[in-house]
């Protein structure tokens, strides 16, 4: 897979850097799991999901550029690299909810939905972690 150079640049991460990224994503998932507040679960699950994508891309020798649209490209890369279109569908659902929360000030999410997203993120993270 060729990553679009508008959104990604070649970069060699050290093993230690990737380990730190893995720990950070795991910490976000732990925080999400320690609460019963759906918005908090969702917010930290989304952060862990994007970090998971950044890790997967880093394992391929690239770094995401922090420009408008990069989350969408990270999600697309996760789906392609894991060969799982469901990742793109659920990842974009999460991105859209996160954007609606940021720009409209409303996050409409219930407990069951937030826990489903967290399970999805944990599953995706485990797939990526196995590649390390």
C-alpha cells in the first residue's frame, strides 16, 4: 500500500517510540474502561483508535502529518492494512460522532453504543499489537 504523501511522510520510528505509543493507546483504553460515563468511554476509545492507526502506520515506516483530513486517512489506512472494511465503517462512524461533538457541541451516545465502540477499538488494537 502506498500512503498519500500529502498525509503521510516516511519516518523511521525506534522500537522504544512505538512501545511508548502502544502504552499510550493502552492507557486510553484503560481510562475508557474505568468509567460508566458514555461520553468519556467514547472519547478515550476514539483517541486509542487513532493512536492505534498511527502505530500501524509507524510500523510501515510512515508518520501521519497533522493536517485537516488526516484522521480520515488514518482510518482508511487501518482498514486497508488490516484488510477489514468494517474498520473503515466503524472508524468513520466514530470520527463523525467525534466531529459532531466538537463542532456542534453534542455527543449523542448511550452506554451500550460506547461499550461496543470500545470493544471494536480493543479488537483492532490487538490486531495491530500482534504485528509489533
